[in-house]
C-alpha cells in the first residue's frame, strides 16, 4: 500500500479508502452487513495497509460509526488510522436533527465521537451543501469543531464548484479552518467533475476522495448479476442505466480487462486512481475480492491507448449526486 498527503494538508492517507456505508444495521438497508459480517472486511483492509476509513452519522442511523469504531479499537492503536465521518442528512424526523446549522453540527460531532469511541475525528466532512443555512454559520461551526480539538481536519462533499469556491473564500477571508478534501461523485460513467470541480481542487490544493469509483458496481459487471443491492439501490437507478454510451463504456472496460487478464473492477479503479488530483478513491466491500481488486487496481498502470479507449465513449450528462 502506498500513502500520500491529503491535498496539501500534512495528513497522510492510504491511496485507497474503505467506505463503511455497507456496514451497520440491515434494518436500514437490506444490503447492509451486520457487525459480525462487517468486521472481517475492516480487518482485511487494515492487514492490506489501508489506514483511511470513511463513514457517516446517517449510515444505518449511527450503527455504521459504532461498528467501525469498535472494530478499530479492537484491532489497532487509534493514532494509526484516519477516520472520516460526515454530517448533514437527517438523523430523525425532528426539525433540528439535520442540515448544517451550528446547532446540528455541534450536537452531531459529540454524538459521532461517542458512537466511534474516540475523542477526535480525523476528517469531519459536510455531507453535501445545505442551501437552507448561511454558509458563514456552517463554516464558523466547523471552525469551532476544529479549534476544540474534536476534529483534526474538515472536508466537503458533492456540490457545485461555485458553492465550494464560495465556502473556501469565506474561510480564507475570515481565517477559519479550511477544507482539505472534496468527496465527490467520479467514475468512468460520470465525469462531469472534470469540468470545474477537479481543476478547482488542483488549483486550491484540495485532496479528492471520489465516491462510487465503480459506478455502484456497474463498471465491475456486478449489476448484471442482479445482487440484492443492485436490485434495490434507488440512487444508482437514478444516476445510471439511462444512457446508451454507458454500455459502450462498460464494454470498453471489459475489453481492456480481458486483454490484461484482470477483473473489470481493477481497470475501472486504475483509471480513477490515476486521474490528476485524485488522492484516495472510496471503495465499499462486501466480498474479500472487492478489496483485493481495488488494491490491485490502484497499482495497475494503464497505457495512454487504453485510457483513450476507456474515455472515448463518454458523452456529457446531467449533474448527479449533489442531493
């Protein structure tokens, strides 16, 4: 496993991040693994050299944080890992149990720390943009979180580049803790981030940690297998499977993989990991081979001709994943 700085921050993370949305409570989503079934994947990630783990308070309504926190406490010293969690989405039907208000952020950080069983979070991420809260309020609350020592760094996730730049500008103008990362939607099937967000992140020294690098399994061929998640994953059905060129992209990935003698997932991961500015793609795993393929993929070097074949079928599409 190789390690790199998260953008221009001093924090070093593995070139692959284990996403923990699939670990927690099956009552939240049918395809989520319970704690006993989740722990082997966290251990496998650690044994493979992964030190970067991503979760969110809304995953299994807090259970994902609990599962991850207990496993990490059992397996490694706290300082050996980088834990990221997120805040924004509703945690109940109460009016203040959601969003990026000062009230919700300061309450949520304490709740996440308790569930994770730690006194600090390494990377605290706003889970999308909140149009209903003044950005100054959000950014001042995040600054309070950092200055209190409850989070070491802060990050953002999918939003328009102008929204992110406006937030970065306010942080710099007022001397507030600054975002060091952007967790955005990016893969061979969805490349709209190349227009503005990725160039902005490169210019501003922001680390990029893409989610859904395999397009929810579409690029790996698992959608055709009609797994439980493939059949019930409503967001994926909205984001993908609506454009003719998607089949051409999936086919190109399969062809390059066949020529290389490797699974398609490795080729799709290799492409994402090699894009300029990308720091650490976030991968979910519910089978041991998922992590094995992801790790092999970030070490696979594609030729310029292979990259051209993979990218050629792409056509511009509507923004997806900001909600």
